[in-house]
């Protein structure tokens, strides 16, 4: 799976890992040739949950 491969590479400290992008307006992935890549090892990954079907939580649940 692309998500697992990307996270594994980033967490292993690899650089030049292609970062998949999604066009929310067209509801389609952006073509791979337009993806960016990390230039340095990363410290944190922020992953938007909407793209895996996560349900919204009440504000009190995330405080």
C-alpha cells in the first residue's frame, strides 16, 4: 500500500521520498510527476484522516 511504503521510508530517515498529493477539488490523485519529495529527514508526519474515512470527532474528544 502506498501509505505504508511512504510512511516506512520517511520514518526510516530516507530522503527524496515522493510525497503523494491529492486534489480535493477534483477528488482525484495528482499525477505522480507533480509530487514533491522531502529534502531532509523528517521529525513528524501529519496525515489527514478524511482521506481514510475517519469520522469527525466532537471538540471535547480532541482536547
